[in-house]
C-alpha cells in the first residue's frame, strides 16, 4: 500500500524564495512549482508610478506548490517557517491538502502515464 501524501501550498514574499528553497532541500523536497501571484490581505503596498505614490491592497507574492509524504508535513512546515518567518504580517501562509493520487507523465519510451494512488 502506498504511503499517504499531502499537497502543500505556501504563499511567501519573493525576497524569501532562496531561503525557502534551501529549507526544502534540507528536508528532502526536491521538486516544486513556483508561480507569481498577488495577495490581498491586511496590509497595503506602496508603489510609485510617474513620481506619484499610490497604495494597492494587492501585494506581490509567490505561490509554491509541492507534494510530500504525510509523515513529512510537520518537519517541512517547521523548516520553511523557520527560514522565512520574520514576525511581520504576511510572512508566510501554508496550506496542506490531502493528495488522492498523482500521475507522472514521461516520454512515450516509458509507456506514457504512470498512475500512483496515495493511501
């Protein structure tokens, strides 16, 4: 029976990406997906356009997604929180979801799709 898997999503500030990736490497996570996104939350973000300052409530952030074994969730969460947490609002958000299955797509030489069920 396959080991239970979790899908983790972390929302972090772009400046923290390198520290985040290093923390994941230390706990054995090697494959991630990174997307630029905007966060709407408690604090605004001041920007300048044509010498005029304006405030937007959407703050540039990164959405980082990866899968881990259920037994790794706590150690991964602690590692990344320790790497990027400064005590300020909006440092990091971590979401953990159940992962029912995954499909690994390979070249046609490897017969295409390899489905794996997470228990």
